[in-house]
C-alpha cells in the first residue's frame, strides 16, 4: 500500500492545478435544502465567514440564466459597470494573478477592461430529448437593486454593501464546495493586497446557489 500511495502523493505535488483540485474536492455535500445556519457553519469552517453571503431572489427560468455570467468572478464598479477580470488558460483554469493584474490597471485609470455586454451559452433539452445549444448576449451593466436577497429571503440592494468595486463569487454546498472555498481564500488574498496598495477599495461578496425553504414555499420578499 505504501509503495502506491507515496508515488501518488508525489504525482499530485508535481502536477497540481485547479483541474486537479476540482477532482480531489468534488465529493463534498449531497444536494439538499440549506439554511442560513448551514451556510454560516460552512463559511466559518473554511475561514471565509468574514465576507457577506447573499443569494439570488429567483433562480428559476430565464432570469437565472441571464444572471449566471454576472456571478463568476463578476467584478463591477459603483455604477454597476462590468469589468472583465478573467483570463483563462488552455485547461480552463483562471490564469494565475490575472485578477490582480487587470484590477491594478483599472485602479490606475485604465478603462480597457470595461465591457458593455456578456456572452454565455445555455443548454436546453426539449421534451423529445433533443439538446439545443443557445448562445446569448446580454447587457453587462447590472441593476443591483432587485437581484439579490439575504439567506433568510429579504430583498437587499447590493450597492449598500460596497463603496468602490465589488467582486461576486458564487458557490454551492453541493459538489465542489471545498474547491470553491480554496478559490475564495485565494481571491480574498489578492483583494487584500490591492486594497493595501490603492486608495479605492474592492469588496468581496459571496453568492450562494443553494435552495432555501423560503424559495420552495414561494414566500414573497420584503
């Protein structure tokens, strides 16, 4: 057994990548209804409880589909204008330090990375079992006043939670939760370094994709 395990550990160390981390952390939580308490327990366990956690007021239908591109490292200024901070490598992983590099340009006045629109792909299966691939383009500018809710179902305007810039990071307790926690901590370190260097401040907000009882019951938001 030892002769097998040690080479595997060495291999992991030599070939570490975000793809590998996704594999080794993929089995996490079974899909189940979450509560504010369960989310708090998870964030505290993984040392990310210092960041506000929100959810989307409505995960159903076209609203959720059109919103999804905003939530993957979605970076916005105070006016809700989108900043493209993602540069990907061939393996699909975010390029190291791309967020820090791009945001340093932005904080120094470069507007190159501001985008007017976002493109995304939706996969839909018809009743007949035919799978369609639909490419959509939506305005990149976000209306923060009605998108988000607290974990107990209260509507909240996102612009009350940050001053200059905000980064949205979505996660779920099902599937790759531990991997998400790793990425959140890495992103938080980058944000802390930028905030220490520049006068303008970047805030990190987490967006939970899990279902809550108030969603299932169809309760109205305050």
